């Protein structure tokens, strides 16, 4: 981690934020099981055709939220999150199973993103935290595989990976992320994750995005 601090890179890309649920303020209740996704009053904004379709995808759509943030930042056309998910389902980046879903599958995701929007999407399975400041200073955004409990600054994750967040900035002491399942006012927008804490959650894989 000393290598990161020595670079003394401070940068913040003013990327718009999207939660994977249309009503970002409902996230605490959704995660606690006190609110059902079907009850989200803004579900139609996602492009879903029904409450049930929205409820299915909303728990699985962190990658689409990260992509939409990047597309909006670069003034590229985007769509509702479920609309995007259906598009990437057709492209093979998701695979529907009887009881769930496989994905996001990085290679077909990157290929379709490049074909559809002309952006560079580099799949990395050996991505280190030390590389992130340099990537961000070069104007790139990075989708990172982290444990979903990264939303709670005090959490001790049981494993790494399983959820996607978007790296949007950094400073010598921390990484800044947009977390699609973050907690309002705490860990949604420009959430600061200290570098030593990041290593507890980060699976060292992701997708580097560049216009």
C-alpha cells in the first residue's frame, strides 16, 4: 500500500450516480427485508415490463448501474437498467437459469460494450489496487469486483468479490467509489474506501472502461 501513497495522485471524475434500485433511498429497507423491490414506486423507470421483472433484475443489476454511470459521464446513449440488462442477456453476458442468473460474465460484456458504444472495455483478472490511481489519472473508470458488504465501512467480509462498484476517484489515503447498492448518505456516491480496507473486499478482478 505504500506504493499507492507515494504516487500522491488525487483525482475525482464527476460521474453521475445510479443505484441498482430506482429509489436509492429505499436501499436500507430493501437490504433489511422491510421493503420489497416490487414496492419501489419508480420501478417503471428501469424499463421493466412488470414489478416482478423489476424485482428479479434489481438485485442482480449492479454491473448495469456501473455501465450506465460511465455512459452518462461520457455523454453516450444509455437506457433503463432492466432494458440494458435484457440487451446484455441477449449478448451472452447474463445466462438465465431456472432458479436464477449467471453473470455478469465479463468477456461478452466487454465485447458488447465495445461494439455498442465504441468504448474500450478491458477485462482484468489480475487487477491490483496499486494500479487504480494510474488508471483513474489516465481518464479511465474501473468496475471492481468487491464483496457487497463494502457498503458498511465497519464490515468484515467473509470473502472477496460478488458485487460490482465503479471506481471514480482516489487520493493517497483512499479510493472513491460509486456503489450501486450503497447506503444513502454513507456509501452510495463518492464513498471513500481506505486502501488497506479495500484489500479486504476486492477480488482483484474487474473491467477497465475507457472512451
